[in-house]
C-alpha cells in the first residue's frame, strides 16, 4: 500500500511516520517543504507545498491513501490558506485516483460561539469530504503528549504557579486524548472496510480545563489551588499564557479563543469501528508524557513545522545582509568534530556559554511584545535537526562536522541569522542582520556593545568546551569584523 504523509515534519506527522515505518507492508512517501529536514534515507521524499499544484500532483501520483496533517495557523490569513490548501489537495487527490484521505481535525460544533480556529478545522474537513475520494475524518480534542502545545501550556502553568487566578473558560468541557491513542486511530484507519465518508470522534472521559490542571498537578506530585474570576478576557488570558508558557501570544490567543465552546464527542464511531482501541485515562497520559520528557525521548514538538520559513529564509539570503558581526578562531590543534558537537549543544538548558542572563532578559522582552521568547528551549539536549526550535531561533541548516545555521524568530525590526561554521582550521561565527528601515538600523547600532560581549564569549566558550573534552589547548586569536552599509 502506497501511503503519503503530508505535514510529515509536524508534531503528528513525525510520530505517525515513526509508527508506520515499522509496518513492512506499507510503502511510505513524505511530502515536506524542505527535503533537507528529513534525515531518513529509506523513504521517498517529495518537496513542495499544497499551494504548488505541480509538486502536489507529483507527490500524490500512485498513492493509495494520503494523510492530511496540514494547517496554516500562525499566518494572519490562515483561514483562507486552509481553504485553498484543502481544495488543492482534494482536487488533485481525486485526479490522481487516491482511494482514501485520512484527516486529523478537531472536535467542535458549528454554532455562534465557535472560534475561528475550530471553524477552519471543520471547514477543512468538509472540503476534503466534498469529492469522490473517501475521507476518514478523525476529530480529536486536546492531545496530551510530550511536546504537544496543549500539554506544554498545562504543564508550565501547573509547575510554575502554586495558586492560579483562572477565567471562566476553565469550566469548559472537552475530551482529551493521549498522543499514542491518536496515532493508533490514524494507523487503524488505513484498514477500515468502510467505503463511505466517515467522521470519527475520539477522546477519553469528559473533563473541564480546571479538572485537567488539577489532575496534572496530581500526576506531577504537586499541590495546586485555582480561583476562578469573572474579569479575565481572552486577550488578558493570552498574555498570561504567553509569559508563563513557551507558547507565543498569537498561538495562545487562538487556543484560548477555542475554549469558548465545548469540544466533546458527537458520535460513537470510535467504539463502533475501532473497538480494539481503549484510550488511556488523562492522568496516565500526563504521566507518560512527563516520563518521555525526563528520558529525553521527545520525538516531535508543537513548534516543529517550518511553514513559510523554508521559502523565505533557507536559501542563504543572509549573504545580502547589510550588517554582520563575524568572529574567527584558530582551531588547528583541536578535534573538529568536538568543535561541531560544542556548538550543536548550544541553547536551552545548556545555555549560551556566557551572559545567559542577557539571553533571559532578551527572551522576556520578546515575550512581553508577543514573541516566542526562550522558554521553548531544545527538544533534545544534544541532538539538533533541521526544523527544530532552539530558544527563539529555528534551525534552518545543518551540515555534519561543518555548519549550523539558525534563523531568529524573536520580534525584530528586520531579519537575523546566527551561523557557526568550520572551515579549514578556523571556527567562523557570524551574526547577520537585514534591517527594516531606520528602526532596524538603530536596533543594530544600539546593540553593538552587547554583541561584542555576548559573541566574543560565545566563540571562546565553544572552543573552551572542546578543549576541556579532549584535554587539548589552543591559543587561537579572535579576529573581529564589523561591516555596515
């Protein structure tokens, strides 16, 4: 059976791929924005997007079943983009003779209280179900798993706030489900004998958000108190989540807006068609997710998807940057691989070698203005892959034993990159900045003194860490270049 996974680098897509590749009867094909973000060599990989019909047609050609795991949330006009994406996909799937589309959407009912986000997910399902291709529409509420946005929010609030003032939406009911159970439903949907379109609502027992947070506290062996207040608006709640969790303001606002209405199961098709799947309880799902985090076994995270980043910044456009700060250091007496390992371990709980308090302040300021901040940390303390988030950076290129390129996702009056490169016997560390207008130029010149401190100590820290690991010393000198136009 030829299977296509769209959104293969997203939170669900990465985990579904890992699950399906264990089945030797399946022939997997991945559809991604950037081929370099796929590490596996044993699967077919097609590069493109659902907005490019030619690339989509190539990816869907010869496919029996296609998973649709795409959404555009994060873009200002994501509702329109979701409609266009789904329309393109189902039209070309029908043209290519695809027999079945499996779509993961969200629980919810179309009424006057439904949020823009949930309405978009429902409309996507309706579009995918509109043609002659059979669509299995799996609908889930909050997904609990290591790295999921919902779990990150709940976990961070519970860990950091012994007493919480909560808005009225904490009494809204939903039916959460463990990520492992979601993946089981998606896998089993391949083998359904049903030939007509099917909507399958999945979830465990109904809980409100207050109950979920209290059960999470219990699972984490914490005692927490919650006081509901009537005056906390969606905007204020979004700022609250933005500051205390890794989720940026824009995403927090969409998620909270979705809590205005209940998201509960509307049919019994999960039990009817998948009687062998017994969803685990919410508290067990939380314990499993926490265990995965402690064991550094987080396969994917909510912020994995690159979206338009690949089209906009992965082609080394920073070479046209108006400003750059470059430092070079002689590493001729050092093991190049250990230098590579040193800069690949940067960020997150590992820190930035020096002046971590400055990074923390910058991250807090970014959060205040609605940015991502540095609370996202790292998915893994040692390993990075293209597409990973790294504090307020996104990994956009990796060349083993040679290069790491990061793109800045913090709020900036311009575009910025940070590059670590091993060339011959030198480590070259470069910060590039492409300003927007006068404000961007003012921003760069204002930070030159801080850049000198931070970046000088950063390259020294990378080399020192490598020296300590192999007991080799070097007296390389730093060369610094500032360029402005």
